[in-house]
């Protein structure tokens, strides 16, 4: 006996079935990159797109290059610098001493010691 439910088996809000491809995709080319760990990564780019010199390997995160025999090395990140290191780059020790004395004098004036 039929239940009379016409939309049986489909979900609410579903659209009619569509063809898998509505248009022709843009022409592409495969570009392969190799990292130091011998991982090959193939990406697909548009024919007219400029290929990047380096691509991060999705498996190990190391930079990968186009030359399989000579892949790029790991880039060294710049070490963390403290605020004091940046200040020392901008000022000489004599300038720092003068600023310190000026700040101490202002502090003593506020506290009423001078």
C-alpha cells in the first residue's frame, strides 16, 4: 500500500539533480615541487599563472622547490628580540644613560625628594 508521500527519500531543501560539470574548467598545468625530505608535491595552476619559486611541503612543512636534485633548505627564522634589544639598536649607551637620569629626576620630583 502506497503511503502517498511524494517526496519520500529526499531531504527538505534539496535541489533537482544537476549535471556534474556545467562548463569546461580553465586549462591547467601540473607543477611539481620537492623538499629536502624527498616529498614530491604536485599542484595545479592555470596555464597563464606564474609559478611560485617556493612552496611549503604539506607533509613536513619544509620549503620545497622546483629542482628535485637541489631543493631549498629550511629558512632560518629571525630570533625573538626583546624590547630592550630594539631599544639598544636605536640608542647608544650614553643616550640611554641620559634618558635614565632624566626619568629618575622626574620621578624624584613627583615624589617630592628633590
